[in-house]
């Protein structure tokens, strides 16, 4: 009988307390991992928006003579849209090139920012053909924790 009293071990209460502490620690770790994943996704979307703004600036740079000759002041582009008819017949006028640029920007948004209600707004802030300054604003919807949508923007100012 003396043998039973010398055995050492954990009681059921001690094991349950240890499991409870371990569970709380694991829940905290899981929460941290989920938030990290959300932040990584948000950063990816912001990077995509920055890349789209850069591509839009390059499209505008490529057709800057058409943009300036058209007395260009403002353009808002949503994803997709139909291709201009000049694609098959040849885009020869300033208006045709602006329509083609608008279509390409819409395809960028549709391809790289789907299901986000993305918009691109290009504004001639100041200047004329030789010293124009443009502002590109890419906006998109992001879902927040309560399920509602929050509009986010990425802005870029450039001079072609």
C-alpha cells in the first residue's frame, strides 16, 4: 500500500487547467494568423492598384499627343466596356485613340481588379500639351469586418 502513495503525477484538475491555457494561446495565435492573411490580401490589392495606375500613366504617355489635341480634361473608366469600332478599321483620329485608351484601361480594371467595383479617374490637373500634369485615382470597394463595403483609393500624379 505504501507504493501507491509514492507515485507522483498530475491530477485531473491540473490537466484541465493546462489544456485551458493551451487553448487560449492557440486561439490568440489563430486570430493573429487570420489578421495577417487579411492584411496580406489588402496589400496585394493595393499593389495591384498601383500597378494599374502605372500602366494607365504609360497608356496616356503613349497617346499624349491625342490626349492633348482632344482638349482632354477628365475621364472616368469602369471595368470592361465594348471595344471601339476603330479597332477593326484603324484608330486614326484623336477621339478614336482616346476611345481605344479608355477601352484598354477598362480591360485592365476588369482583368486585374474583378468584383471590386473598380474605377479609374484621370484628371488633367494643370498644363497643356507641353507641360500637362495628370492625376490618376484608382478606387475600389473593400469589405470590412461588419460586411459593409469601404471605398479605398490609390492616387498617382504624373507628368508625361
